[in-house]
């Protein structure tokens, strides 16, 4: 589906030269009072929260391969999407955000506490029913919305990108991440992670800016060529 990607600066109250506002600008807060990304506007309909956006788009456009209509199959995906917020989401909140969100202050022990939650979450993903214990993807042998949501959290931590967590105790999770890397457009949607690279020793603001810009160019180029 064609769409317009608008680069939005998290935490900023400013408007850039292109007229795009940051997530704390009054215009953005009018759409999303939490000031978070992603946020979509679809023919005037505004929606925020990434997993709600995924299920909305799949239902509207009939993407039944990614979000099956059979009730038990869909419920397994929904189970993951609900579980995600206090579990897999900690990967971004606890380990990635302190490196990228220079505008925020994090309390002492923030990352160490997060590592405990992340390890517990990975163990559930590795061995839990409806996860990866018996299927190639999360609760399924084909890729679904659950995999997209999950990979964007844990994938950024592995040695391919941020190198912020040791996944060796979780062989099924590692094999799943390798399979995700073979999905079409993996390079384009992970361009920012690739440019930022190893986060274990921190990252400069200029690298973050370049990653955002080049990632946006890569995604827009794929869209214009009808590849995404």
C-alpha cells in the first residue's frame, strides 16, 4: 500500500525546515496526546500505538496472511500483542532509549532492572506455548504481525545491530531472528539500526541524525519504486 512517511523527532517541540513537527509540538500532541511515534492519519482517521496500527491496517486491507481471520490463530497473535507492552517493549525502553534519547533522564539501575525483565521475556519467547517452542515464527509457521512487533524490539539488541544483549542462551530466538532477516525489505526497514550499529559503547547525536535521514531516504525510495 502506498503511504507517506513523515520524519518526526521524538521529544522535540520544534518544527523543522520541511515543516515537520516534533512529538512534543502542539500540532503533534493534538493528534497524539502521549507524544509518541508511530502515529498515522488515514483519510482523516488518526490512530496511535504501534500494535493497534498494525491490526487496523491488516483488518482494513484484508491482510489475512499476517492477521488470520480464524479465531484461534488470530487470538494467538493478539495474545502476543497484549503481552508485548510490559515484556518485549522493555528492550527499547530500558536498553536502547538511554543511548538514543539524549533529552531524557533515566534513574540509577534503569538498564540493569530492564535486563532482568528482558531475560525473563526471552525465556517465555523461547519456551512458552504460543511462542517459538514449536513453531518457526511466534505461534505460527508463517510470519505474522506478532513477529514484526517483536523483532523491532529484540532485533535491535542482537550482534547484527546494537549488540546490547547476549542471545546465546536462547537458540530458538536466535534462529527466529535469522529467519526474520530473510524477509523482503529487511534492509530498508532496519537501515537506521545498521547505521547506528554497536550501541554498547554509546553513540553520537550526529550518527543518530544521519541514521534517521538515511533510513527515511531508503524507505521512501522503496515506496517510490513500488517495493514497499
